[in-house]
């Protein structure tokens, strides 16, 4: 797939916007969609663009949280006044993102080349889906995000490294970690989304040349816009869904997707 037309850009943007935030693995779906669109890998420039779009979605939806982090951090620097945002949340996001950043820089390409196939992706789809449902069903929900500790952030961040394996799902594995630490479903998902920002920013900067290579194409912007807007709506309704329901539906969906990938291979 040497280039992306308007229709393909919209389809990829919708798929990325949905699957980046739901615990169903965006990489597995992009593999599946690329198969339907010709069987070739999506150009790196568009891959970076799609992830940049979902990065924008997190900033747009959680703008109040990011503004509070910025304000409280500036106050901490100037006056020394401590706060949860400046002394716990921001350091937890940074420290929690360090492991996946380090492994991603040195081993991401090797990991993706090793696991980037229909058959191999099928296994983590099922296993992580089951683990998500099981851990959620057995864990308490008595902790809120403002009870987060640096240790919690590091633990969840270490699990985020597993998301480099296609089929695992970054949101899925980090929600598993947060639920195992007894955070309620909504706050577990919220921390997962916030924790995704540093790695997404890092990936965009790491591949900035590919990103700049695509800016001359209108379909590039369409992919960014579509994934961003769809992402905002998915975050909103996913958090509402988690206020009432668990993850059984996502486990069953991942199982069905795994079977579909095997059948297509």
C-alpha cells in the first residue's frame, strides 16, 4: 500500500480512533484492515498520523486534567506548594512511560517483525482478553485516581511494555494492571489513557521524518482528523459504559477477532 486514498484514510482513522481506546488491540485491527485494503503494511507516515490523531483525542477530552497538571506543576516550581497533580500524577506518568519508551526505542522493530502476523497476533488477543475479564471480575473497585502512588504508576508502566506485542492492546494491559491494584473501572481506564500520552508523543518525535513526509497529502490530514474525532467520542462513551458494565463483552469480541484472523491466514 504505497499510498492512501480518501476512503482508506477515513476507514483507517475510524478503526484507529475506536481500537486505540477500547481494550481490543489497535495493531490487530490495523493488520486486519490492511489485509482487506490490499494485504500490504500501512505506510509508516500514516501509521504515525493515526496515532497522532488519537494523541490529540486524549488532549482534547482530558484538557481540564492536563491544564490542572500544568498549573499545579508551575505552582510547585514557583512556590513549592505540593499537590497530587505535580507530586504524584505527573511523576507517575513519566516514570510509568519510561520502560516502554526504553524498550520501544531499542526493540520495537524487532518485536513487531517477530509478532506481526495473523497467527501470532491471535494468541495474545485471546489471552489478554481473558485476563482482562478475569482480573476485573475478581478485583475490588475501592480506589480512585487521586489515591494513585508512584509505585502504582511504575507497576502499570512496566505492564505497558507488553503492549509493544501486537494483539496485546495498550489500554487493555494497563487497565488490567490498574484493576489488579483495585482502582475502579472508570479511573483505571482514565489513567490508562493519560499514561498513553508520553509514549505517543515519543513515537511521534521518533518518527518525525515520516510524519513530515506525509503532510503534503490531504488524506494524511483526514486520517489525523478522523482518528481524533472518533477517539474523543469513544473515550466519552467507553467511560460511561464502564460505570455500569465489565469487560466480558470485550473478551468475547477479542475471541471472535482471534478466530477471524486465523481463518484469514
